[in-house]
């Protein structure tokens, strides 16, 4: 099996062409894993990290004993073997070449190290259409949310993504209708970078209504998937794909989400990876914001209302306005007691404000320096604004 | 001075009438303090708690030395002396008698012990129009917010207050336009109890447009102030009044608030008293919700979206829905791979789902028991919903 895979001249050639200057056996073995195992298969991931992709494949498709984890390995083999067909590997490489999708392996120059935080659940490979440099950009933020977004959610997603992209952050999302689409579009509109992680192959426009958007992302950003060309997006793959969105962003922000929205799954991934998590509040009367409020209540998501607060969440900068200076309560009491028309003598103001005459005189001095009160003959009144 | 106050026969008689069966000297001394000192005067409070109200008054109006805190006491005396006029005390008692306001002192049967948490800043007395029992009700919640509320805020305040009042919680607020008014009205509408803390005397309807509302609160709830009848509401008194609202509620909820709203002051009091603090989210595009979002970000306020969540905040009960059961990811993968029309044999489903044939067969068994898949001859398909 393994020999048929690694020994096939045509496939080997395609693998060499897909990553010129690299060892074709490793390329081939990782592509094989991306075909054999579903995204996030931790057993496959553990084998690869312990043995290297080539040996892991050889062992994974053999019947050698492994000792303690015997059952886990046997279960894995039963998952992988039915898919171990040289033709499927060849199809993956050929499909990618046809649409100009670039193959990336962990450790490659533009491989985003952030994905390594996924450990044994990291992807075996990435297929990229567009510029892979976006994946390794110094600052990336994930903006996700409901497909069934409201006009409010779409507007807030666009506002956040546009501002963040314009200030040098690559906007990462999932290419779906609703919030994802608004975020990608605003990033492109601001002339910034954007990455769309797809749940199927990068040759498949899903949803089909986003064909044009994906074409724009391909030409100014990057369309990315861990699944080979031709792979269909399934519910499981949407959920697994969410871990990549959560891992790539320095922070994840959920703009709108229903009570059981798939975006909560992305949020949970971000949380478990230790990435800061933000949620945009909305009307409590809007079902499309219920998931965001839930994230604040149950997942300790930070409430974020603008791009500056998202940057703060990312730890980029803290340009929020400082707390207002506390005004002196005695000053407030004195001003309360003063008229803006009739002047009153300090003793009368003191009694009315409940302050000593001495304190009143001192405060009148300060306030008069600030131009907030004025003396008229023997009395004081508030200065006109 | 003190002898003129405590010795005046007319005032003594009025004090005895205001609290029948209690020591008139104490009554008189506390009423005097409520006239001499502005709300929350910590020096007056410290003297009263150390010496008792009568001795504190005698000492506070004397020129006796106090040792270490000499300057503090001297400053206090300079605040109190200008107001120490027997007539003002008489006016306070007479004004209350005229509108039927009941005088309450700490320790009285219906005095709310929660206010004692304010320490030296606790009120010297309370003047109550309506039923003082509301103050000592077993469960009280404070609902406050912006005067310049939006229709959204008014609706949410009414929804929360109505539900909480109907389930036995006294709704505490400040009687202002906007959120406060909506909360009081909804509590009354639900046939529940409500307490309005006013910033001036309970004989003064402020704002005047709430005259009718205050009349309804007086007859079915309680209008309360620490200031004597005739006292004008001032900015300082509004701010001091907020500490009473924060202290009386088991929790404080801010429904809408601008970035610098006075409600944030109430929230800060609640926080510093260790009372749970909730904030209702709203659109990030609404200036009327900016303060609520600020409370979540800077004051660690809990996001609350309905009455059940407010009850949870109060620690009353936790009737929130449990987390949804996690579905088995393998099951999701198998169902993804199945058609609802064409049946497929288990081996084919296994390959397509990336599962072992054994696992696939086992899952098909479970799913078929649940009626979610069906076997047609040698193949399986999803059952119609």
C-alpha cells in the first residue's frame, strides 16, 4: 500500500512539482494524510508528530503492533485504509495544479506558526489560492458570525473589519454568508488583506453565491483549506475548519450569533487555545445577538464595540479614552448652591451648600481661576458658559 | 446651640409625635443631623456611630478638642454650624407631618439593614411616604438608567421590572425620567412593590412631570429620601442618593446609560458595596447603551438580557437552560456522508465519512434505533424528518 503510494512515478513527480526544492516523499506523505484522515484527526496527528509524516504513513497503513495504544491505532487504521488509494492522492495534486492552488507544509516559509498551537490537531497541509503571505502576516484578527445576520450585524462587521484591515490587520473568516462575507468584503474594500478558510477544497465555491467574492479574495487575499481539491464541505468539516480560524487570529471576535450558532464553536476553539475572545453586543430583543451575549456570560468573552477595543483585545495598543477626572464633591455642592444670575455672599453660599465659609472661599478662588464663577460686588455667581 | 435645639418644647413635641414610643432626644438629634449635614457626610457619620446621635450633636456643635482628628472635626463644624438653626429642624418635622411622611431611624422595625453596609455614609434618617414595608421586603432589585432612554431601553426596563416585580421582587429606582420611570411603572403595573429614592425632600415632585407617577408610588410603594421635606434636589444630592439605591438592591442592573451617565455612579456604588452588578447590552451604534458596554468592560458588570438572568445575578435561582448535549462527531461525519434518497452500503459510507467499517456499522445501529437512518435492502440512507 505505502509502496504503491510513495513509489508511483507519476504521483512522485506531481509532488515534486507541487513543492519544488523539497523532499517529494514528505510532500507526498502529508498530502496522503490530508486525503486519508478527516481534519483534526488527533491519532494521525500524534503519529505524524512522533514518527514524521512518511514513517507515520508507513506505520499507519501497516499492521504493526504499537503496544499500549493498540486499540486507538487499530481504530485509526480502520478509518484510513478504506481511503488509501493512490488515485485519490494523485487527484488531490492534479486538482490543485489545475486551479493554481499552492501546497504548504508546516515549517514552510509562509506557514503560519500560530497553527502549530493546535498540536496533534494541526492540519497536515494547507492548500492556498492567492497570496500565502497573508497567512503569515504579523497581525491577524478573526471576525466571524451568523449566516443569518441582520443589517445591524452586517454593518458592525463591515465597520470593524474595514477599520482593522485599514490599520494593517489581516481579517480571517470563514467565507460564509452573513457576517463572514461582510467582514471579507470590508477588508477588501479597505485595501487590506483577508483570509477565508473553506470547509471543502479551495476549488469549490461554497456557498455558490460567494463565487465572485471568493474570486476577489483569491486575487487580493487568500482562500485556504486543509482539504484537497474536490473535497466536499460537510457539517463535520465546517466545525473542524473553525479551529483553523480560531488559531490563525491573534483574537477572535463574534459579531452576531444565534443561541446555538456555529460561531460559538469557533469561539470555544479560540478560548481553548488561549486566544482572546470578543463578542459584539446587540439588542436583547434580537435573536441574532443571543449567542454573543451568551459568550459574554458563559465564555467570559470581552464586550467589544469598536475597532479600537478589538485592537486592545489583541493587545496591539490601548487607545481607549482614560477615565474622566473625578470632580471634587465639595465643588459640585458649591456650584449646586450658586445661581447663574443672582450673586450671593460666601457665607450664604456656605450655609446653602453645607460647607464651611473658609472652604467656600477657597473653592470660589479655584473656580474663579478656572473661569467657572465670577464675583459681582460682594457676591458670587456662576459664570456664563 | 445644642440646648436651644434639644430644649425647645415645640420641636421636642414634634419629634415625639414623629416617632411615638421612642426617645425624642435621639429622634431630634438624628433629624438635626439630616438638616446639618449633607447626605453621606462621613465625619458626621463617624461621630454618630462613635458617640451616638445626641452626644455627636452636642460635640459636633461645641468647640471641644478631639485630639488627632482635630482638623477634620473643625472642618465639619464649619460645615454644620451655619445650618444649626432650631427653625430648620422644626420645619423638617412640620413639613413631614404635613404630607404624612413617616420618619425612620436605623434600628426601627422596617429600617432596611442593607443600608448599614454604607457604614459612616449611611443616612441619619429616612423620610418615607407610602408603605415602609417595601424597604424591608425580603427581595429587592435596583433597576436604573439614562433619563434620555430610547424606546428600546424603556421596553427592556419595563420587561425586566414587570417580570421581577411579578415574581416578588421590590423594584428600587430613582424616580427619574427614562429608565427609572419605566421600571417603576412596570412594577406598579405588575401589581408589585417599588421604592423611589428621591434626591430632594419627599414633599417635592422632581421631576414635576412625574407628579402622577409619584402619587401612584406613594399609594402602592414608597417614596423615600434622607433629606428633610423642603430640601431641593441638587447635583450632589443626586449623586449621594445613588448610594442608597445601590445599597438597597440585592443587585443593581443598568438598562441604558450614556458614556458618562449618572447611572454609572450608581453602578460604581453597587460595585464598591460588593453588590452584583448587571448591565443590559444594546446596539453598539446606540449612544444610550455605551455606558452599559463600558460597565461590562471596565467594571466587570455581568451581561444580563432577561429577568431570569437578573434573578441569577441576585443569586435567587438559576433557571437558565442547560448546555446542549454535545453530539458525537463521528455521528455527524456519518450523517454528512449519507444521502436522504440513495441508500449506500456501510463500506462505502465508511470510506466517505473517514470512519472504519466497524464504527460505521455501530453508528448505523444507534442512529437507526433513534429513527434517524433507515436500511433499504443492502444500503442505508437518512430517514425522512
